C-alpha cells in the first residue's frame, strides 16, 4: 500500500493542485490538518468553498483521508466546543474525515479531528477504543495495519520548533495504549528542518511522521510504502529515505 502525506497547506492552492496531480499514483492520500489560512485576506467561507471543490476532485483520483487542524475550526458544537463541520460533506464523495474509520485491504485508517475541549476528546477516545475492540473481536490477521491520521505530534523531534516543544500528551498516551502501526501528522512546520527535529520518529512500536511545511511549488511530503517497509521524505533539502524495520 502506497500513501502520500501532506499537511499544513494553509490554503496554498498550488500545493493542493500538485497533490491532486500526483494522487493517482497512491492508494491513499492523507491531508493531515490546517487546510485553512486564518490570516488570509480571503474569507474563511470562500476558502471552505474552494477547498471542498479541490478536495472533491482529489477524492475522485485516490482514496482520501482528511483530518481537521487547529486552523480549521469554523463553528461550535452544542456543547460550545469549536469544530470543523465543513469537512463532513466530503463523505459524500468517499473521503474519510474526522471520526471516520475505513479499511483498505489489510489496513484500517482512523481519522481523528482536532479537539477543542473534553467532549470532543472523549468522543475520539471512545472511537479508538471501539475500533481496537472490534479488531480484537474480529481476530485481525498478523499482517493487518492500523493507521491514524491526526494533526499534532506527541512530544519529541516531530514537535520541535527549534526553540520549544509543542507535543500533544494525549495522543502520546493513546499511542502507547493502542499501539497503531503509524500516525500521520503535521502541525509543527519547522520540525523536519531543525537540527534536533525530524520528519520521522517512533513511539514504542508505532511509527510517527510529520512532513513539515515549505515554500515553493511543491509541498514537503512523505511517501509511505508499507508493503516495502519504506518511508521517503521529499523537501527542498532533497530526499531522505528510511527503512521501517521492526
């Protein structure tokens, strides 16, 4: 299974155009949060409309998983917490968005949205617990994989800005509890480009990835080939390739 990971596009439409152009070469394309740009002169409503069109096109070229990030929260739930409800209509074109789990071959992909408070956090935690229980009851084969999509990395080199860490302790706890195969993330733009940061890390048996953000015509991105156990990070610094050994 071949996957493409990008994140933090922040309404940079040329980057999304590039992703759409190459999407057909992958079994799954992951957009790991912060699709909107809250500092843009373009209104959030116009950004949402444009992104829905672009993501609908993208979903027609490859399987698509999209999680919300902290910049994507456009409304509030009945409990008063912020949420990104504008992603929900993408389910109609086959995309997996916040709260969804889909299975592709022997791989289950679970999408976790950005939580603004305890109600949403508890809902996503219950989602993971239910999925883990279902896999256990179904006696998933040894070669099955569980991939999470979430915007923020846990404490570590993927959360290092060059001056401080912005690690998410909750996701670290969940990774240690359920040990997914990998978590595909973003949020910390600088991490892969700083001396003590990285685009790849490991927490227990779980691989962690953050492609980072860069300027130029092509977004920083990660290609994952799970069958070949290879990960490749592409940026203006060139290609970095790692084998995903046990």
